[in-house]
C-alpha cells in the first residue's frame, strides 16, 4: 500500500465513523468534571502500517484509557505489533508507548476530533536467513509519534475511533491508519 492509499483509507475510516452513531441530541461529548488519572477503560485497535522500506501489513494492538490529567487531555498507554516479510527477510516491531491526546469537543456533535503525540519503545527484530550464523539484528529504538483522529461515543461506555499516526523511528519510520474501540468503565 502506498502513502496515497493509506491516506485514502484514513479518509474512508473517518467518513464511516462520522456517519455512524446515535442521534446527536442523545450524545454527551463532554462531562462537567474530569475523572482524573486512573484505569478508566480498555480497548483494541487494528489497522494498516506502512513501514519505511517495506510493504504494508496489518497492525494489532491494545490500549488503556488512563484518564485525564487536565480536562480533555487523555493519557493512553498502548502496545502494538506488526510483522512483514519480503524476499525471505522478516521484520517485526513490538511497540510499548504512551500517547497523550487532546480532545476538541464539538457542542451537540456526534464525533470528537483529537490530536496528540507520544513516545514509545520499538523492539525491532529482523530475521534474515541469509545472514551469517550468530548475527542478531534485534534492536530497541526510541520512537516519537504524532497522530490525529476522531472518536464517536457510540454508547455511554463504548467509543469507536479512527486515527492516522506517523511514528518517527530510526530506520523504521511508520505510517499507520488505525481504528478500534474503547470500553470505558462507568463509575
């Protein structure tokens, strides 16, 4: 998948999420008070990743809604994994990251746009059958990412989202188009 195809996919996800949902009059986009930091919810994510120098593949992940440290600023620890093979060489990336997202609630709207960024550790492993015995191409790299997306509070305790993320990682920069859900615990 080329970069134009990834952006087209992001637009399709965005349009689908914008058209899905319950009536705007029933939507509550904000709460008067913040719940603070803490284990607020759990979710899953799936999408496409286009790593630098390799073909596109599927990425899977899990995330935690760790709450807000100020109103509309969410902390989201996450883990993501992808693997791609080309010409007998496999490249894998297991990412442990924390994102901070700023919500832009729209009064009476069905969707909430957000933007953010974060830091992550990328455990990159390259399996090359043509490498000399004992050669290890594993490395741990620090990554910086930026993202933007939309979420829809489909039910009081269930939100769906779509986002586009770019991760700056040495030799393995990645464009991701992800979607998923977050189940929020109601206190």
